[in-house]
């Protein structure tokens, strides 16, 4: 019999995590950068004691909110291009449930995070334990079952030896390019403290490498044949290009074969925005250049994108009746969407092999020149939108312009998530390096911004991490602002206060709805709030200031560079102004009947727009 080590189940988890490694830039490093933990009765005695024993090698970070710390872990994985990740541990009940939203973010965005929520007693003797939710018809259910639909792998550990296979399966999922996503190991609190003679081999160092599947010969040949016939091809680059670290190959492919590139929210920064062949963002929040080309394209090479509705304009964007889509993706599920011609492969390997096989072929020069001309026209429109004015309330675009000019260099990472800002940033922000644009728009999760930026800063400590967040998202979750100060991780946070949910208010108006319950002034409230975001941020330890103009904003950003901790700059903005150029229709169902003429008019336009949607 092999050598064994007697440990509690929780100690086995901690020692196992500490032994997992990866190689980055030729150096072997821990694949788990640390564990976020908020302790309660369901994990403090078990996981808390276990993590204490490895605290020097596997740091435990304390946060203020379980959802916030989980967002930070998600963002860390995204900013690390899935090469490294983090774990999160909580007590049972509300502590565990607070992480479910972040698990949804990780699942949608295909990002690795290990969730370790405490669970009820496996022996059931204390039932119902504090914070236990009892299911009247199923004695095996706990709140942690809520993780099942937002986990790529879920397991409940009711015996200490079960953790052996569960940890191995967890690592397979966390490091797999296809299955990659959140893993939940639900740890019954009594079992955390139970000892077992674990095989010593479980705690031996293991190095995980990036798997790069190569394409099937027949699928590759079909893709080459399709591309060679193309007259107006377009590449749509998604987040998979960044996760595969295929940015060099993407640019080389575009330049060699004269094919313009449009980017999704997750794929933005896969090619520099100032590259002549970068058409910018595509779809609902797309540039006029990218969308005009997408409408005409006869072949679309979709690389590393799951083709969600914002990318495809709810599948009404591609108007060439003969368009063929090639889905270059590690996941067959994504590669074959909407009758795409699948090319199942790693993005980097797939692009290299495609380019080699195409040889000297390139798209017709007229197509390439049209793309470059449209790019110039779009940039002129973008510069107009971001230029400063003397308006009493600036637009989001004008604030974006100021931030770009002041701190938008090659060393910056822009972080945002939800509301109206993602649409404007997708169009207007000029990303210069891979990972310089960090947008959570898969789940579009309000409250991700500040917590996510903290995760980005942990992953890229040398970067200037800049957060742009609306007052609505700021109010939903801001506690990790304090955590950033506690951890000595400086962020620059720009709070745009438009006094409500301006983005959804505009959507409400666009679908014929009355202004209702979105802007504070249109809500059923007794007193109009006057929130002092500057004072609030300052009370949490930040250096904070409120400005009243674009010029003052640029000055404040410049001054913030000398601050030794997180800095918050607040500016009031107009809730109604958006960049008119670019964009595309989005399928938001309008009521079929209504007593209001505005809704009926919007319904007519909606039905007409739906006629352009592709089925399949």
C-alpha cells in the first residue's frame, strides 16, 4: 500500500490546491493565485483552519461581500486569459447563495473559478442547522443546489474520501478549453472536519498545460474551400482569441489575407483598435464600419465567439442571402451555431493552419480598400462623439473621450460591465493591447465593475486599472472599493451619475414605453435622493473628488496618478444622449396590444425588423 497522509477533508482541499501549478512565460507558478474567503459557521472551523496552515503559499484574501469576492475571482481568471484562477469559500445559506450570481457570470463567459461553499451536516443530526433551508419533499436538498445550473461541474462532498475524485475532476474542468467554467464543490461542514488517510500522491506537484486541439482534416479542407471563394470575407473575433493567446496569429492572418476584423465585447483588444483592418465593434453596439461590412459579407470567419444576440444583431445583421459562416471554436456547441460550417479547434492552431493552407490567397483588393475607407469614416464620427463640449451635462461618450486621453495608454485596462456604458465603450474605446479592454457583457452583471477591477489588478498589478461605472451599478455593489484599499491595490474609478438607470430608460422609450421606474425622477418615491458619491467613496478610504466639466475631469484624472490608493472621480452626465452613429437593431419584444399609441407604433416597427432575422 502506498504512503498516506492523515488530514481532514478541508486540509486535503487546501494542500491539493497548493500543489497545482502551471507554466507562464517559461516559469512554473501556482495555478491557484489564492482563495477568497468570508468565514461563517459552515466553513470557519474546517476550511478556515485548513487555509491558515497554507497561508504563506496559498494566500487567503478577505472581502466584504461574497458576490463581490466571487466577481473578483471571475475577473482575475479573465484578465489571466484563463491560465490562472482563484477559489472562493463561504459559509452555508446566504453566504453561499450570494455567490450564485457570480457563478452565472463565470458560466456565461466560460471562465474558471472554484466555488467551495459550506453545506449542511451530512450526518443530519443537528438538522435544521442555522441557515439551513429545509425542502419538505427532499431531504438531500440544500441552498447549494442553486449552483447546479451555473456550474460546469457540481459535487456535494458527504464523505471525506469523495474529495479525491472530486478535486481531480474539478481540475480537469477548470483547465479544459471546451468544458472550462465554474466548478462547485459543496462541502458539508461536518465532513470538512473529518479525517481520512489520503494517498500522498494526491498532494504531489502537478503542472497543467494549455490543451490546443487541432482541426479535423475534412473540416479544415471545407473551410479553406469556402474562404478561397469569398469576395467580401469578414473575421469576427471573440474572447476565445484572447483565451487562446492567438492575437499575433489573428493580426497576421488578417494582414496576409486582406480580411477586415470586427470584434465582440469579449474579443475587443484581440486586435488593436488603431489597426487599419480593425473595423471595431460589431452588432447591436457596433461601429458603422463593422456593421456595414457584416451586412455585405459573403463569408464570416467567427473565431472564438459564442455568437450571442448582441454580436449578430439578434441574427438580423447578416443580410447577404448567400452568406456562409465558419465557426472556428474549441467548443462544438459554439462552432455549429446557426448552421455554421464547424471548424473545431484551438483559435491559435486553427488560424495558423488555415493561413498556411491558404498560402498567397487574399481577399479582393476592392473589398480590403472598402473596409479601410469605412474605418476612416467611422473614426471621424467617433472623434466627433468623444470631443469635449460646453454642455451642462456631458454625454457618456464625452467622458469616455476624456478618460481615453488622460489614462487610456498602453498600460491601462478599462473595466466595465452593464448599463449604457458597454455600448458606448464597445464602439468608442481605443484598446491598444490584448486585455486592455475588460468588459463583462456575457451576463451584463450590474455590480461587477469595482469588484471585477480588483480581480484585474491582482492579475495585472503593473497596469493602470480604470473603472467606468454608472450610479446604478455603483449603488448595487461598491464594498470591494474598501477591499482594494485594504489590499493596497490601486484603482481609478470614474462614477458617471445620471440619476437612475439611464440605459434601460432609453430602451423603454425606444420600445414605446412611458418613462417609468428607471430614472429616479420617474419613480414612485417620496423624496428625490441626493447621493454624495464623493463623500461615500471617501468614507471607505478612497481619495475622492467631484468634477463639473470634461476639462476638470481630465485634470482630476491627471492628479489621481499621484495618489497612493484607489481614487474615485464623480461627474454628473446626461441620461439621454448616446452616440447616434453605428449600432444595430436588437430583438426586444414589444407588446402586441396596448392602449398607448406609442407602443402600437413601436410594435409595427418591431414586426418589420423581425422579418430580417435568420432562422435556423
